[in-house]
C-alpha cells in the first residue's frame, strides 16, 4: 500500500511540458549528428547556427581562414530541403549583383526584373567585410524586413530566410568595417577558434579516410521549409516569466551605463536575447526559459552591438569580457 502511494506521488511530481518540444529536440539532434559526420568540435558554432535558424535571425561567423566557417554553413544548408545561395563579397561588388536588376525585354518592349542571388532561403555571404558601404547598405532592408524594393516595387522573400555571413578578424587590407546598423541586424556574432590538438588529429584522420569522396556527399536531408516554420512558431510559444524579462532588460540597460563601453546595446538586442533564449530552451527539451538560457544568449547577441572605449581597447579589453562582467554583476532572479 505504501509503495503504491509512493508511485502515485512520483507520477504527480513528474514534470510535463505544456508545449511539446520533443520533436523539435529530436530534429536538432539529427541535424547535429549529420554535421558531426564532417565537422570536428565547434559545438558552440553548431548550436548558435541552429538557434539562429529557430529564432528567425541572421548570424555573423568570425574566425581566421580554415576553421570550418564556410563549410559548416554549407553543410547546414544540406540538412534542409531549402534553396541555398552563396555570394562572394569583393570590393567591386555592386548592389545590383546581390539584389538583381531590371532588364529590357525586346519581345515585350518592357523592363522585367531579374532576381539576384539574395532571393533564396539560406544565403551564405563569404567575407562580408570585403564589400564597400553602398553594397553593405543593400542588405539593410532585406535582412530586417525580408523584402527588396527595386524601382518602386517591393518583392517579398520566401520563408524561411536566413543570412549567414563570414569574416576574417585579422586581415585588414581590402576590407571595410561593417557599419553599426549592419551589425545590429545579425542576431549573433559567432567567434570560431582553433581546434584542440586532439581535434586537429581527428580532422587529419578523417581527411585521409575520405579518398575519392567529398565531405558534402555524407550529409543527409533532415528538415523541410514547412517544418522550420512550424518549429519557429513553437519557439515563439515558449514560456518566460516576467522576472526573467526584467533580467534581460537589466543586462541590456547596464551596457548603456557601463564606463568601459562607448556605445551600449539597443532595444533590438533585448528582443534578440528573448528570442534566442527561447530557442536555447527548446533545443534542451524545455518549454520555459531559465536564467542559464539568457546567459548563453547574451554574449553572442551583445558582443557585436556594443563599442569598447578607446582607452579600454588599448588595454586589450574586449566587448565579450565586458559583457561577461555585466552578466556577473546583474542579480539573477530567483
């Protein structure tokens, strides 16, 4: 009798999600499994790219050449049944090379719009900081509003729409600093470091084993465009308590009053942390946000949206370090 009462009590105490995210979690697990067929390590980059997709945001991937920035983005697109387009940014690239242009049709004696490579579901922009300001400005509308206006006519992008961009933080010759308005349109800035000695060895072993096959041939399709839309809608329904909303607000507001920062984050950053933290909770199998989800989202959301004062920058202090200090200083709600 006592055993029966204990069993009933344990059943009542068992936590059940109000929103079922098990299918989403399983799909994310399958996507990661496919990526790991080729990519060694780089767990944080994989997680942040998947969260970007679920949170309906764009991602800027920064790292030195050869650390799998471009290949990871290409492999991610292979796991999805969506259109993929790659644009190599160069100093002579024009806005029309990205968006498209009106071409005269002799048969109809009228101009018709020829769509550029931006008209795709997943866009990989390689070396985004190599294009000049006018080409960068061509991305403002499409990244924020998911539409393009040409000759007074507006063309809507098909959902899902996500921009993944890469840049090299070291090389300066022939590059242009991204304007703040452009950086603010990226949900995340993902810093990609070197692999460990063990991971380096595994990379070489896998390359040797490839023989006549290519890396991309190994990747299987996991998710469709319709499923991405469904999962995005599910992420939006994730619960977050009011005290955690105040926690997000406190972190962002503190970037504006920090003496080490010349420029703080805007309200767009608060919304980005909210969306990203919901996606983090969903891939962990929860239908509610925790302070840890917010902490995970805060650094990649904020580090490219703030500017360190020249004095602190000369001392070697980075925006990431300052944001981590702010997070530690803000009281976690209980």
